[in-house]
């Protein structure tokens, strides 16, 4: 799992995985980013997508979260994932 989305929340709210130092930096830079809701707060952040965070940055966070999860997968899991793409 690399992303959780609260689809019924207004504004949209997502949890994403990041390196601990990056999570601290995101929280310091944006009031809309808080420690991960119901997640390991060291590795996860929650972003309220209220328009205060540039969409390009949110897209980068999502890609980085995906990449972090992929790097922890076994070779077999990576091969299985590749068969879906």
C-alpha cells in the first residue's frame, strides 16, 4: 500500500508514505500536511488537498510513495506487479 484516500472527505484527504526527514519538511512547509492519520506518523503523512499545495508537488509525493513501496518488494513481487502493467 502506498496511498490511502478519503474519497468522501471535502476537501479530498490522502495519506502517503515518505522518508521521515521528508515528512518533517512537508509538515513544516504546508499547514495542510499533518502526521499520518491512523498510520505510522514517522513514515506517513496526511495531506488535505485544499488547494494550498501545488498539484505537481502532490503528484511527486504520490510517485515517491509508490517508489518507496516498490523498493521494499521482493523480486517475485516486482515480477508479479510488472505482469499487471
